[in-house]
C-alpha cells in the first residue's frame, strides 16, 4: 500500500524558555532526596540558542507540560561543546553515558527533576566519542561499544576499528578487540577529477549466532560527503574474528547511518538480518536482507522505500515492534512481506517524528512528534491495536528532541 506524503510546514522560531536561567548542572549532595516513583523517564531537548536540558517525568502519558522553565529541568549544556553532541551520548541500564568534549567519558545518574550527578568517568587514550553500542553482545554489567572513528592503515589498506567491553559498575575496560575492514582497491574521482581519498565509516555492528556483521560506507576526504552507492558489509566469525570477508550489493545505495549510536540494521524473529540502505544523491531508502544462516545478501529481496519519506526529519533508532513489524520513522513496516502497515504522522493527526532515540516498553513504542500546529507531544503507539495515544506536551520553545528514554 502506498501512503501519500505530507507537505513539510516551515515554522518561525518561537520564544525559547524565556523564564529559564542558564546555569551549570547542579552537583548533588548526599542529603538530596531521590525520587520515590518506581518509574523514571527523560526527554533530552535543546533550544535554538544551543542550551540542552533533561526533562524528567514518572509518567510520559500524563496530561502535563514538560518544561525547563522555573528550574524544572536539568541543565546539561556545560557538558556539550554543542547541542548536537547528544548524538555521542547513550542511556544504558538507567544511566547516561556522555562523551563530553572527547577527553572524558562520563557516567551520569539522574537524582531528581532538577539535578544529576557524575557517578564515574574514564579517560581513553586520545579523543573518544561514543560510536555504536552492540546490544546483541552487551549485558547488564557490560556495555560493548565502539568509538566513532577507527584508524585508516594505508600500509595494510584497512580500517582498524576497536571494540571496547566496558564494566559499567566501575567504568573500566574489561577487554578490547579490533577488527580490520579491508578497503576498496580503487579511488573514485570527484566531478572535477580530484581523488576522493575515501575512508570507511562503520554504520552498524550486528552479532548473529557465530557471525559478526559490520555495515560500512565510504566518505570522501575531499568533499566530506558520502560516496559510492553500494552497501558494504564485513562478515567474520565471532568471537574469534577469523575468516573475514566483504559482501556487497548495489541495488539500494550504501549501508545507511553514520558512526554515532543509532543503528539501522535489525534481525527479525526468523533471524533474518535487514540492512537499511540510502542513496547518496536522491536520499531515498531501501531494505536489503541476509537470510538466517547465510552470509550473503539475498538476491531475491529488496524493499524499495523511495516513495516514502523515511527519516524525513531525523535519522532515528529502528525499533522492533514484535509480530514481524518494525518502526522506521515515521512508518510501521512489515519488512518480510514488503508492506507499509501505518504512517504515524497520519495516526497522530498530522506531525513529524523528531527524536533520534525512541524506546519500547511493555510492547508499546514511545516517540515525540511535532504537530502541524508546532506543538510537541509524546505519543504512545500500540502495534497490537495500530493506534496511538497522546501523552505529555513538551515546552514549545524547544528546537530538537534527541533522546527519549526510560531510565528505570
């Protein structure tokens, strides 16, 4: 079924948190009371001025206004060189992990609606910005992650990409391993004949059974843009990392995403692996598949999404909804049967998804939409009923929602 696209409305800037005072995050004391609710959710927002806040709630579906006005939010601006550095942060097992300015990797815990505290930190050798979190391998006590940029070894013609196994209880590295992704042997040219001098950006890490799949793309050192409309996947044994090989498919473009946290690959209940692809120039998307037990792209499968405004505003986390369905913002998709199940922009009554990180709880999806009336709301989507409910409103003075998280 084909769904008509919404016209994107352009809105004038609104007054931003006029009653807020920008201040450094508060350092909590042992006497500070902790929340009594069994649940805690957070909404990471920014303003046009570049300020960043965590807005907390014990119930996202309550009819209320989430705002940083009158000191009701946690000002986290001082931890970010710029607001977009939220893409190098992650909520894991109830705590936030921030890359800060690349010299200090911090673990933070929200104490109450007005403050959080750094509970630990780790100094990597050299600059470190959080890349992918390997959820298939991570455990409650160990977060497995990458850094944003590996090292191009021109002598070996490979990208050397480290993977870190971090103990989240004491913020130490239990171990690290490294994979070597072979680079292409040709150097494509820019339109004016210059060498692109391409480099590899890993876009996904997926462990399935005894194999590790690493989606990656090529960017130009000359133009700093994505190049080469081919999906590349490095496949090797796991955990030995032996028997590595490159597989590729040119039907849909490159393996979509970048090196920050969002991952655009997923496995279904049959253990088939799906890869979101993107065209460099047209910015249209598609889906490729690697069937269970296979290490090559399925030649009989390609789901072309060029007629749909996938990720029309933000590249957000792909969520598995169960029963063979996934959320690829703003659409609910049945990838195995190549069907669009729902367009959440229609279900919410007109609006656009604005988060980079959404989440699932009790079989339901939670995301933030900016409506056609320029209002921001949390919405709950029930895949079983294919219906939405509107929850808390977010202060209209914000300009971006990065993370929507359940902390406990």
